[in-house]
């Protein structure tokens, strides 16, 4: 589509007509051809309440058909159908309207224009496509009204009571010698109240007629007859009837508008509440739970949710209205098959619907992007959803789909950022390894080459020095490899602690046997505790912590420096402190020194660079044991590394 062309928005009008399905399919094909937005609109009038069950069922079938064909179903409320359609097209930016037309010609010029003619008059800019619809079933037809819907005992009782009350007040006014106009106003008020408290228009019409007759019978001369001697009474009766009927009609219409406004406000409240609750959740299951509970509260029914597991629907999760599900058989194999069909055939974002004539539930697939997150089941056996309920349910599921799509996009961004960070860490690691392994390997190979070529010509002291250099470099490489392996295990979550009860001082002494050979240039002092300090730890890993810290102290302090290792008990914790009297660590580096790949920029005695893994590995190991590690300044100079481990109690058997 060219950039300067507007996007087409196709609208089809829903009705209970048997041929409405044909019109919906034509509109769907048009939306597909134009690659535009497809909307199905239903205008709910007050007469919808008295529509026959046959027409209601047909309307539901047409609505489901529109949903399956990809339409967004919308509902508006009002008496004036052409006006409601015209307003919706204006607000929604509709460009084409597809609707049916009954094959009936206007017999007289004063006859009411057809729906199509009125719509053309209200929205002349619309492109209206009229499909011949010669088999229209009008649900407004009087033959579709049922007796029990027209006559209700409570409405009749209310009308009679209001008529009696108006007559009684009129009698009082006559005794008070008030004019007839005051009595007429009382009857008009009675008719007005009848329109407000009853459920059908015809009650106010009958009340208007009966009020005129009652006024004539009780309050015109001769009294208690339907005769009227005064010549102006016919005009009074006609004025009274018209006034009563018009005011009652306006009151009824206002009542209907208030009801529609109330439903719209309730819908907005539920949607806003659902949206706010969903926004507070960050997990898909929590979002679905919020939506299901909101639907339970709204529809007063059990709600089923079929999650997606490995590309197929899992077992149904029931959100009951009460403590127990109302109909456990709704989760049977047949119902699950229908839900599976909905999941497999749903093809557009939002909520897609499908059902079967023998299904107990209405199923709606919730989709976020190209992936369905699950299927919602709503029991409908014997109690189908009303148009308002269906509309607000689709709106809630649409909110859920948008939230799931947003959560999915956020999760993908986080995963992408994590992958980028891991790639950066891997690149840093490879770069550091390639640089730092070259020096010791070159030294080892060089010293070994010298020994191979000149061993017989060298004195014993020279050979021993070369052996020591090779051994020193190999220990450094072994320690580096151990750190790399431990970091790898921590990254992939495979590091397992093999716990055993150990003496802290023994672990420290064992660790010092594996410290870099340059320790002979430093004075290492072990200040052992007078008590037996027992901890339950993985001895190999804790010794690696001690080795890493002592190696750093040896590496970053000049020859002749002192390194003090102190162990003691403090508040149920065993504390190990490793202090040196070197140059110390800058304050700005203390906060980052336990981060991976962080290296303090200062010279080292052997020109080797650290990978920046040792201290970060120490922190990970100590944290895994439930301890803490920190660094602080030593006095008068140097640094103190301090870590704690939970103390193991000694149980003596008597």
C-alpha cells in the first residue's frame, strides 16, 4: 500500500438476521483484500431484552462467526440505531460499511426511511456497501414478544398503586378546593413515576390513558361517570394524555440512558481495575490469575484456564466461583478437545473464540504476539453470555493479551541484554587468558628448553633455580585453572558444596602449603585461636579462598612484607582475617574489588596481570556458605581481608 493512502477500516453491522452470516463473510473478505482493520458492531436497543431466544441464539452465532473471521466486536447502546452507527464510524475512523438491506420499497413519501437511507443521510462521506438481505428476521416484531415478558405482576402492582395514590391525592386536593390543574399534575407525576419504576414502555402508555379516564370519572362533573359537561374538557383530556405520555416516554428514555451509562462506567471501572492489577504483576501466571479472578467476579461463573505446556494445552486450572467448582464435568475430555481446537486454530492477536453446539463452555484463546499463552473457558450451559458480558470479557482478555505481549517483550530485552553482557564477559576472559597465559607458558617452555639443551653443563644451583621457576609458574597456572573452573561452575549453577566439619586452623595451614613459592620473600604469621574453631564447609573451596587472598597479598606487596592470618570466634561466627602491610587499596577500588574482571591498577612484581577472577570467586564461595567477606584498611598501612563462616557446634556424647 502506498504511503499516502489511508488504511481501510471495514465495519459490518451485527443482527439476528439469518443472512447476517453471509454479510459478515463478505465483509471479512473485503478486510482481507484491503488488508485493513475489521470491526463488527452491534447496537443494543431496549428491545434487546424482549428478543426471542431463537433470535438471541442466532445473534450469538453471528457474533462468534465475526470473531472467528478476525473481527473486533464492539457494542454500543441507544434507541437510534442509524445515529449510533454513524457516531461510531466517525469516532473509530471507519471507511467502509457493509450491511444488508431488506427488499421493501417505501410505499408513501411520509413512510420512515430505511436504516440504509438514514445512515447515508447521517454519514454521506462513508463508502456503504449494501448486500441484498431479503430474509430479514426483525426482533422488534411484536409476534416475538412473550406474554410473561409483557405482563409482570410486580409492574402491574406498581402501576395500580401509583394510580391509586394519585387518585387519593387528587381527592385531598379537591377537598382543599384546589383547581383541576393541580389534580392533572398529580396524575402526570403518577405516569412519570410509572415510567421510572416499571420495565416496559406500554405501562406508561396504559397509565396515561387510565389516568385520563380516572380524572374524568372522579374529578369532572358529573362525578363518578365518564361524561363531561364542559366543552373544554376534551381539550383538557387530550392535553393531559399527551403531556403524561411524552413525559413518561422521556423518563423511560432517560432511565435507559442512565442504565447504559451505568454499564459503561462499570465496564470502565472493571477494565481500569484489571489493568492496574495486571501492571503490578511481572509473571505470566500471576497475570492470568488476576484476569481469571476478575472474570469470576464479573460473570459469577467458574473460569477454566488451560496453560500451554510444550506446544500443547496442559490440564485445566479451575478458578471456582465458590469453594468448589459448580460443574466439575466442564473439565472432561470432550471439553478439553474443544479447547485444544481453539488453541490450534487461533490465528490473530488478542482473544479468539470458538465453541461447539454440544460444548458446555465458551472458549477464548489468549494470544501475545504470535504465541498463544493459553485458553480461557467460560461455562455457558443454559446461561449464555449477554452482549454486555461478552463485550467486557473480550476487553479484559484484550488487556491481558497486551500485558502478556509487553511482559514477553521485556523478558526478551532482558535476555538479550544478559546475552550481550555474557558475550562481553566471555570476550574479556578470552582476551585476559590469551595475554596472561603467554608469560608463564613461555617461561616454562624456555626453562625446560634450557634444561634439555644444557642440563649437563649447568651446576646444581642453576638447575634447581630453573626447576623452582617451572614449579612456580605451573602452580600459578593450576590456581588460574582452578579459578576458571570454579567460575564456570558458578555461572552454570553446577557448583555443589561437599560439606564436612573441619578445623579452621588446619584448613589455613593446608592452604599455605599451596601458596605461591614467592611466599619465602614474605613473612607469613599465623595467629591461631586458643579455642577449637569448627565449621561445616567445603574444605577445598574455602582453602581456595585463603590461597587467592594470600596470593594477592604476596603479589601486590614488596618483598619483606608481613602477612598476618588471624582466626577467632565472634557472635556465633568464625572470623578469618588476612592482613598485610603493603601500600593498601584505594577507597574508590574497595567497592569494586569483588566484581568479576576488576583489577586494581598498580604494578606487580612479576609483570603478570591478574584476570580479576580471584576475589569475585572468593565472594561467591563465602556467600554460598552463608558467610560474608569484606576489605578494610590496615593500620598504619596495608589492607585487611576479613571473611566469616557459620560456626559448627560440637556435640559431645556422654
